[in-house]
C-alpha cells in the first residue's frame, strides 16, 4: 500500500471539485494507492514514476515514489 501526499494547492483544487467528481477522485486515488501501476497510465515515456489518472472529467498527474511507497499528486485538472 502506498501513502498519499497532496500539497495544499492540489488539496484546494480537490476540495473545490463538485461533490460527485471529488468522490470519484477519492475512490480512484484509493485504487492507485493499492496498486499504482495498474490503476494509472504512463505520462509520456513509461518510466514507472510519472503517471496519469484519467477519469471522465478529471486528469491527474501523479509521481510515484516506489522506494518510499508514496503517491504524490502533482496536478489535478477538472474538465467538467
């Protein structure tokens, strides 16, 4: 299991999402923390570190710290 790290700026973006989008993101991030490579897609070159989480109205860039078992939210874009 990976731990989630989300800075104040991205937390504010997450908090400002409509409730249904926020709930979908929460559920998707839980899947990412359980199995980050299976729950995400490569971001550019598949280095296994920079990943994307693509939902119907959200695009999230993540950084995976495999040695520290952490998922860092790098960017959240709401497309709704």
